[in-house]
C-alpha cells in the first residue's frame, strides 16, 4: 500500500512539474511575441527617420540583424533568447531615431513586463552582439544597404497571431 501511495505521489509531482513547465513556455512565448511585435514598430519608425535624415551609424543595420535573429530564435522556441535580442534591437532602433532627429514615443520604452530582472542569466549587449556575429560571421552592418528594403521579415505576426 505504501509503495502504491508513494508511486501515485511521485507521478502527481512529475505531472504537475510538466504542466508547470508547459505553462511557463506558453507565458514566455506570449511575452516574446509581444516584445518582438513592439520592436518591429520601433524599427519601422527608425527606418522612416533614417530615410529622411540619412545619419548612418550602422546601428540601424545592427537593430535589423538582432530583430531577425530574435525572430529565428522565436521560431525555434528559444523565447528567452528572442526577447533579449529583440530588446537589443529596440535599444539600437531608439538610438537611430534620436540620432536622426526623431522623437521616440513613450509607449516604445520598455514596460515593467518587458524589463528582465537583473541577474547573471541576462546577457550583456556585448554577449548578444557576439552571439549575433557568431551566427553569421560575414554579416556587415551598413545602414545604406537597408534604405530601400521593405523590412517585412522582422515581425512574428505572419507566423502566429498569439497576442
């Protein structure tokens, strides 16, 4: 009887852990989707500002590269990495807007939900940049090359609409 009770207790713990993990994945997917979609809006505005004022620093190309990398991570189910790279992309896009005499909207700043708590698990900007170049070592960061591009590959809306 004790063995049967112990077995049922162990199984219930395992099941509750698995269900908890699935819920956590779903929350991270939702959060990543939200971050990527908001960053896409900011990048599109940065693109408009760059076309008008043409102050090229390479940050726009870096922002687009990080956003595309974030989208690939999202597709692979690496939601935490997707969030980090999309946040990096947004920071760079906000710099482009300011450098090109634009004014970012307050709603584009990181919300409390989007800010990751400080800790050792959060990569630095340098680590994110390194991960990006490791993924594609031949990548160049020239804003001029993206001036006339449509940038229709930086959002996740066409993948899944789970806002």
